[in-house]
C-alpha cells in the first residue's frame, strides 16, 4: 500500500501545499554540524499571517527534516493554532538505527516519512518507498532534502550547503 497526498488530513495538506518563503530573506544557509539544529522561519506567500518553521536536525547517526505551523502570536485563552508539525522525514544511512512504532502497533524500520493522516499530528510513519508525498529522485540526503522542500512548498531559492562529513 502506498500512502499519498489524498490520504493526508485535508488541513495538513492545505498547509503543506501553500507556497512558503523565508521570513528573513536569507536564502543561503549551511547544513548544521552533527548534534546541531538549523531553524528557519517561513511565511506563506499568499496568506502573510501564517508562519511556519523548517527544522533541519543533524544527529550523530541520523538526520531529521521537519516543517510545521507556528502558533499565532496572539496570547489569549481562545482556541488557536498551536505549534504543529505537518511533515517529518527521518533518514540514516544505517537503516537499522531508525525505528518507529505507529499507533496501530506496526513497526517501521529505516528511513521514513511522518504524516498527519487524521488531523491529530504526525504520528504515522511510512518507509520512504511506501509513500508518494516526499519522493527523492535518488538516494541520499541532498536529493531527499530537495524532495522535502518541494513537497512542503518551500521556495526553491533556499539553498542549504552541506559540508563534508555531514
């Protein structure tokens, strides 16, 4: 079974497909060193009140890419959007280092994509080859990042340079 765009929660899908730009206008970045994180604030191009985040987390043995919706800046007791991850990719060259247990108890091993299927968060994970939301053209982190960036509607002007060893 392949999970695709039509399987996503409709609200998550609409946020993901919105075109997003970098808030601070800095399009050239450096990939984080192992043990570090790069956070970039994004803004919806056509709904400027919507803010998103892009996190690139480089661990010793794996890389995570996360995009999500930032909360409204208004602090009231009213119901509002919360800091909400919309899509996450976990990748490692040593596939056995990655594992995720889905809500139904099934285990996913190796590189995978976390998706919001029911509007309750990115609790469900699927192997990269068993979903059609983030589809890299070739193996490896650079291709996976470009596919992730495209799937999340993030401007193609954003470039994150990887150094050797990352």
